[in-house]
C-alpha cells in the first residue's frame, strides 16, 4: 500500500506517516510519531504540515499540545483528480511548444538535399511522396499538367492528397479546361485562387509541403526537382501568400473564374 501512495505523489516518509496514523486509529502526538518512525521532530512536523495541506490528516489542540489524526482516505481521490488535471495541462503545453521546437530541430539537424529526376513516373512518385508529410500543401499550377501527364495520372495525384486529408491551397489558371466545381473543391479540401491564364503561361509548377519544395517541369519528357530545406519551403510559402493576397485584393477578382467550365 505504501508503494501505491508514493505513486500518487506522496514521499516515502509521508506515506509511512499517513499509514501509521491510519492504523493507529486515534490521535498521535508528534513526539510519539517521530519516535515510532525514527524521524527527527523537525522532519516530522514538516511531513505533518504536508499531509495537512493534502487533507490527509487533521490537527487537534487540547490546549497544551497538538495531536494529529488521519482523515478519510477519500481525499486521495481529490489528489488524483488534481494530478490528472495537472497532467492534462502539461500535455497541452507540450503540444503547443513541440511545433516550434521541432521546427528548430529540423532546421539544425536535418540535412538539406536536392535531386532531379526525369519522366512522367518520376513526377508522379515525387507528388505521392510529397503528400506523405500530412501538412498543408501550397502550389502554383501550370496549365500544362494534364496535357503532359494525362487526366488519369493527375487524378491519382490529387486523390492521394485527398485520401491523406491534406488541405491544399492552389493558385490555378482560369482556362476552359479548368475545374469549376465548388462542392468538389470543398470535398477535396482545395482552396482555389484564380489567376488569368495569360498571367502565368510557364510549364513549371511549384508545390511545397512541410520542409519540401517541388519544381515540376512539364515540357518535353518532364522532370521534377525536389528540394528538402525548411527555409526554402518557408520562403516559397511566404511568396505564395504575397501573390495570393495581391490577387484577391484586385477589385475584379470577384468575377473569377470567367472561362473555367469543367465539372470534374
């Protein structure tokens, strides 16, 4: 039983003292308690004060001396409740600071890498690996994606992100073959910002997720550059936000899209 009391937060001597009074069944004087437990009187008083604060003992005064008697052990349930609340509070605090600490760790301990691969399958695999990070994805779409990869492969890429529950934020060109289906966008966790097709005509698509930036080239046989670097990924997200805010502040933006009509 002493071990269980210690696990609840009592010190070893507090547990011994409480059990002694509990089994004594009557008030005990500090001098007698100290002698029985082989403790100093000073330490005994400190232990009794601690048990008083926990409502596990009660102090009696007969006018000349003090005596202490054990209280109902139900007070231990209150102790457990306080301990549980404190554990919940600490857990919340840890969850709040972990992202910042993890970000610092990744910046200082994770090596930066850059690789380039060629071909449609390389682009497809890069997209699938990209979305394993389970963090929001920001991209600037090129209108050459479907012509280069085909609708089926692009659908698999998008479905992979949806299956993982990844929120996507895209700047997409307003073209006749672009999707115009708000319900589908909502279901696929896509927030779309439109841009006139003539504004961005490059075959290069940009995408960042977590600490990774993809630069996809849809011209010729296609290629993808993967940069794994937290600072680079953060820089792209900032540029994305600057572009996004600028587009949406345009008074004419509320009319967008003008050309998109594909429903799937």
